[in-house]
């Protein structure tokens, strides 16, 4: 779109928000904004034998959610607050 070779782009909303922030001179509009498509979950997977690693990942994720760091990072990169917070198991 920035070069005029495309009239539309279909991409992850977060990617488009980042693009908009990096290139404010490009005249485009995000349509749908969270309602056009269902949200999908992202996961972290480790080998079953890596219990200690998964515990560390879950603890770190829980910490940044609890202290507000996760929301700050999300807002910085996507220009919106997270709609929901990640869960740990």
C-alpha cells in the first residue's frame, strides 16, 4: 500500500497497527478493528519433559500480567489495551 501497488491488505490486526504507527504518512484505515474476524489464541509449547522451563514461563507471564507490564507492552506496540489477558496453566 505504501508504494501504491496494493489497494488492500489482509493481515493480523496487531501487525497493521504497528505498521500504522511506523508509517503515519501512509493514508489507510483499519476496518473491522477486532470484530471482522474471531480472535485466535497464541500458545507457548515445550517438550513434556521441560516442566521447569514451563513453570518459569508461566511464572514470568503471571508476573508481567499482575504488575501491568503486559498491558503496557501491548499498548506500546499495538496502540490499544489488551482485550483479554493471557492465562497460564
